[in-house]
C-alpha cells in the first residue's frame, strides 16, 4: 500500500484534513512523518490506525475514549483486558442503538402503511392520527 498525502487520506476515509491534524495534535495518532517539502505522508500502518479510528468514531466512541484506547495500545499487553472491555461496552451500546432504530423503522413503516391504505383519513383526531402501534 503506497504512502498517502493528507488530501488522499482525507478522501479515503471521508474526513477533513483539519480532523486529521486535530487527531495528530491531541495525540490520537502519532506524529505523522513528513516529506522533504514538509507535507505529511501516511504509511500503511498509519492508514490502518486511521481506519480503525474512523470506524470507532462512527460507532459512537468518544475522542476521549479513543485517546485512552490509544494510550492503552502503547502500554502493551498489560492493557489487553481493558481494551477488550472498552470495545465490548461500545458493541453493547451499538446493539442497543440498533434495537431502537429497528423499533423506529418498524413503527414508521406501520405508520406509512396506514397512509397508503387510506386508514388514516381526514377528520381523525390528533390522537387517533398519531397513535403508534405497540411493540
């Protein structure tokens, strides 16, 4: 995998160059090597780490938790259990979000079907119109 510039890495992971610089400034990613002209370049290892950061951010992990995770990684094997616990907690939070989203999707589909079938008609009261099915 070739080294990528900050512009290329930004496009690859759909994040801004400012976000990458911020992550570097706060220590979330290690100092990025620079070419002779001063431009940052991201090697394969850094690209993998940035991919993991983006994945975890999209899953809702806070920047603060990511900084803790990065520090634990640098501390080595003594933090394996703590890192696993952090990821398990995040997975449980995502599973709960997924359950809530699925419930909302089900309710919205039901509501749309009421419009499509004509079951919701003019003249219904507010409470009849907006009654949501039970789970």
